[in-house]
C-alpha cells in the first residue's frame, strides 16, 4: 500500500513517518485490498489547546470504497493513535457489511435456485412453462480473467460476468466441479 504523508503546519520528520508507517501497516492486515493511504497532519490555532493537532487518514480500497477518519488532540502521537482506532472500527464495519451482503446474496440465490428447480419440475410434468422471474443490471468495468476469478471468489459465486478488454467483449468465468476455472468467450454465428 502506498502511504502519502502531508504536513500542514507540522514538520513531518522520520520518527513521525516511521510511527505512521507502523500503524498503517497494522490496518493493512485487516484490509489487504487497500491501495493507498493519505495522512494529513495539521496544526490549528484554536482556543482549545487539546484540539490543536489534527490527524486525518483516508484509505482507498481497491474496490472503490473510501474510508476516512479524523481526530484531534494536544499530542500528535495520541491523535494518531485515536484516528487509527477509529479507522480499525470503520474497517470492521465495512467488512461486516460485505460479509452480511454476501450471506444475504447466498440466501437469495439458494431461494431462487429452489424456485427454479420447482418450476423445472412443473415444466417437465407439462404443467407450467418457465418464466423470467428477475432481471438484474450492474455496472461492469474492464478486468482480466484472473481479476474476475478473484472477484467471483470474493462474492462467493459460481460464475462471474465481466468485460474483457483483451477480447473487447463480455466474457464469463465459472468454477468447474473439479475446482478449476473455465472461461466462456462468446462467438456470434
């Protein structure tokens, strides 16, 4: 992860940079997909001497999420500690939402698969035709098949649709029964 430290009214020496690097390195363990951290250190002239040193941390996630925290204290190092605690809580909340969303999606998919199986049984018996029950739209950014497999695994899906810039078209990666992966590249006939 790239760490950028900006001093605004505070001289950023090697000791402060080393301390920040150590603290942000601990955050990286909990959010390994973080790509960049921007730390702004400011000294503000306020009436309240306990809030003069301001530390603002912004983390950029590889998926587009931005986590931000700001803390104030009389001592720069205690402000850094407080903002890192805040960032840790935000990462836990962010990851908890992702896990909850994945669990919910898994339950929805299981229910849909069950309904589709029931409809298939009815169609096989000649009682009712299959009908489209849901349409889903999503934004699709360019990625390689390896990135698509990683995204599929993170989502817990068996397949993933993505735009492959090398092929110039939409492709599908899927998990095979033997644990390997397949890539579908459509061809018009």
